């Protein structure tokens, strides 16, 4: 099945690359998306820095990384600012330039001036803000360019954008751990600081005509009013509330990170290798969903994938209680295989969320409402981290005491079944297929690695190459 998926992906890529005009502006846009994936280079370094250099407990790290999600909950605000408050007459280029400079400064701060948890948190929030702003701006550029006739098909640029992000993530998945195995985290942060400068350079090749300053706030008030009327509809509000509850259940990812590094002795280079495998597994999960599951009705798909993901998440107990050793399976090999399976299942489980978000957006306010929905989902990810932090603290899971890690895993995985009681909030009889939904699925797919993704929040994927239900919570 995997060779078939790779063959389909290759055919799709070749067909969409034909007839593309490779202009400097297009390369600049793709460079921004590439950097968004490549900044994952510092993901492992951040976790090890907080754990080893600052000496923070699992509960503290979970709380701080949850705070780093906050800028991603404000994405509609960045879009409104860009649309209504041009800088020097330009709505996109200055914001993109500021995004790159802010990202560079944040990682330099982590490299040279983060001796306390408070300062490290500040730099993490600023780095997250930089990527979130850049994501909103470059997405708006894609939307504008797709409407023009110069591009070979409306889906080509979006597909290229998603591919650029995936490429950046894949290329840095292994090297983040490999560098950390030979150099301190500060060196990795300094190298990562060079990547956002590419965003600043990309801003220079973006073609944009100056606009006049808006007169009054009527357009903004009208847009906000339309969005408010939309979200008040039960057909939109209830599905969003269901996904919020589904993603807000407590997370145990940080505790598992401490366990595999402090108890099992997994080094950064191996974790980088696992992260590379899970990055590929994530793409396989997307392919399986697109090829076989996107036409299933929404309720049963959510229901079955929630049950399956919860069950698979409990397989981490095998590693925690060392049952795999009794079976003659090395910890490294079991973790690698478990991560692969969990990532594929988790990606399949999360794809309907993105399709649902695109499906709920009424005509005329698609971009604003989609950004708002993604912000709500990211807010749920923040709550998931904070609840996980409180649970770790109450159970007494520390950097050296993992006696309560098993009960923590059981509680966090069983909590993911709670949203099943609210399946009736989802639309009934709306399949994840058909012409309009295929377009929605396509739009959602491109937002996968940008809106919810690996630095990102959460559903049923892996963090730092560790077999878990959630993704890395820093939302790049």
C-alpha cells in the first residue's frame, strides 16, 4: 500500500509542476513556507534546554510550552491588522519583513540570553509570534495569487506551498538531533536564527502595489459582524465545540519526553532519527486518508478514529513498564515502530478536523473564519498542555520519579474518549468526499503543517519523535 501511495504522490507532483512560472516572487513565497518547516531544527534543542540547562520539571515544561501556543490563538488579529493597517502603504511586505527579523531575534535571544525560565518563555513566545504572523501573511499572498490567471491552476501554488513546508520539516527532522548530539543547544539556536532571515529576504521579492490607508472602520466592522453571525449558528458552533473538547483533553507528552531521555537514556541523535521517521509517517497518514477515508461520513470516522487512537496510545505502557524487554524487543526499536504506527493513526484522526473546518466556512468570509477556527483549535491545545501540567504535578511525576507515569498515560488516553458523548454535535450524513469537499480537503491539507502542526498543537501525532497522541505544542 505504501508504494502505491508514493506512486500516486509522485504522479500528482509531476502533473502539478507542469506549466509553473518560476518567478522570483514564487520562489520567495515557497522560501517562506520552507522556513516554517525548517525552524523545527531547534525543537529538540528547546526541549533539552528546558530540561537539562534550566532544570525544569515535566509539569513546568508542559506549562511553558503551552504558553508558547498563545500567539497561534490570535491569528485572525494578524490578518485584520495586515488588511486594515498598511505600513508605508503596503499590507504584506512590511509584516513579512518584521516577521523574519522578529524570528531571528527570538532565536538569538534563546542562544545568548535565556538563563531563566521567564526569559526562555519570552523568547519562545516571540518566536512563535514571528512564525504565526509570517504564516498569516504568506497565506494571504497565496490566496491573492491563486485568484490571478498567471498560475497553472488554482491548486498548484497551494500544493507547492504545502510541499515546501514538508520539505523543510523533513530536511531538519534528523539534523536537529544530530547537531544536538555534538553541540550545546545554544549552537542549534544560533543556527536556527539564520533561517528567519530568509523570510526577510523573501519579503524583498514580493510584488505588491501600494494601497491608500482605509477610511473609517466600516469594512472591518462588517467583516467582524459577518463572522460573528456565522459562529453563532448551531451548525458551526456545535462542531467547533466538539473539536475543542476533543483537543483540550490533558496531554502527557512532556512526561514521556523526560522518561525516554532520563530513564531509557535516548539521546538527541536517536530522537532526531525517530522524528525523521514520524515526519514521513505523517505524510503516509495524509495519503491514506486522502485515498481511502475521505468519503466516510463524519460521525463514524471521528468515532472510530478516536477509539483507535486512544487504544494505540496505551501501547506506550509497554515501554514504560519494560514489557518489550521481556519479549526480547530493544527499547529503541520498539519506540521507533510505535512512533511510526501512532503517527500514521494520529494523522488520519486529525485530517477530518481540517476538512470540517474548511467545510464550515461560509462563502465570503472563508479566510477569516478558517483562521478563527484554527485559533480556537490551538487554544484547545494550550488548554491540553496546561491540564497535563496540573495532572503531572498532582500525580507526582517528576524528572526522576516516573512511578506514576503509567496511571498518567491511562488517564490522558482514556480522557480522549470523553468527546464521544458529544458526537451528535457533528454534522450528520455529510461525507468527506464529493467535489466541494474535495476542494475543502485540499485547502485543509495545505494548512496541515502551518496551522496545527509540529511546533504546533495536537491531535494524535508525536512530539519530539516520542510515541504520543499529541503534536509538539510550540506551533511553528
